[in-house]
C-alpha cells in the first residue's frame, strides 16, 4: 500500500525515457511482489514477470496451461508494489488476434508497463527447449497489430518475441522480426540466440530496441552487462534467476531439518526477520496507522 509514489502512466513514461537513453536496462525476474520490492531496493532498472515462473509457481510446466486471469492477477500484484516499470510475458496472447488485443488492454489496466507476445503455436514450449513450432509470419503480424492497436496508453511497450531461430534458422528469423517491426512492435525479443554473432546480426538488422534473455541453462551463453552493451542491446532479463535461488535455498533448508532435526545449521543462509520487516516497511505502516488513529474520544454527546 505504501510502496509506490508513481502511477502506471508515470512508470510507462519513465520506461520510454529510459529506452531512449541508450543504456542497457537490467530487469531481473520477480516471482512474487516481495521479490519485486527487493529488486527495486537493490537498484535495478525494472522488473520482469516470467510466464515460465508464473506457471512453475502453480506447479505447471511452461506450455501455456496458465490463463490470462492468472497472469493478470500476478502481474497486478507485482506492478503495484514498485515504482519501477514492470514488463510481463503474455505467451502467445492467449488466443487469436482479438484475444491478443484483450490481453494488452488487461495488462494495461493491471498497471504493467509493457509485455512481450511470441510467435509460437499453442500449446507453446519454453523458449530454450527443442521441438518448438512457430505460426506463419502473417499470423504473428496480426497478433502484433492487434496488440498495438488495442493499447490506450501509447507508452505501453509492445515487444514481439520470435522463437523462429531454433525452427527456421537465423536469416528467416530476422526476416520475421523485420515484419513484426513493420507491424508496429516497439521492441524485438530474439529468443534462444546461439552465440554473440547472432545477437550482433539481429542488432544490425533491426532498428528498434532489443531485449536479451539471459536465462540460466539455456541455449545462449550468459553474457555480462558490458558485453550486451557493446552488442547494442537495450534490455536484459534474468527471468528465472530469483526463483531458482529461492527454491535451491529452500531445498537446502528442508534437507537440514530432515538431517539435523532443526534449522540451526542454516540460519546463516536465511533472510533475517529484521531484514524482512525492513523490506515490508513495518515501521512506515505503524506511523501511518498512528497518524490516522492518533486521537482521543471526548465525552459522549447527549441527546
């Protein structure tokens, strides 16, 4: 409640301004609102909300089983606690072009600053797995046009993701990306590039801002910030990093309880209570509460 000072329109305008700066923006993935608040506290440029993470949070594989309602609810929960721009994954748009239009309207209403929509068929697959299939270029062009036309805030950023590199090769994937730009995409997300030369080739071919996906254990080497800056990319996302760290730590802690019978051996890898309370701004809520209810009840009026 007390976390933000900026409304969604202001955050979107900030996002557009940051994209024009030429700097590489770092958007770690947030698996919940508390994680988003930590990302802001650490000084990052924005928050990313991964479809794979949202699906995993529901104990589902990343194959398009989660719904628009579930994505929108989690997107709203995260966007509302931070002044940073939040960009969300909307898979293939949850249906035909008209449904893609509804998806963009919904995400705009939920306070998001942008989203990316991809050219896979449904059911989709994780972008770094083999066996993906993509729709015809014309179908994706319709999705992009529907998305762009549906937004009411011109600063809401529509990102077109192409998974075609793994299916059709780099040259045809680049041709697709150009078509998506012509359809109105504000940014291109080339998924599962094989090496730096492929990132470089996309940069040379595409005129709009570019997003790089630095997911662990995927097709791409994990490039650092300086390397991506030199390649001319505008945003880098770390979609599943925080979830992987949290789940690994939780697993270690649970192992310790089974092995030792208590948590004493893992206290040093836990977030301390005081740090959690600081992140939640307990003191600020207390002051707010006192400012509202700090009054005395006088004599009861008669009559």
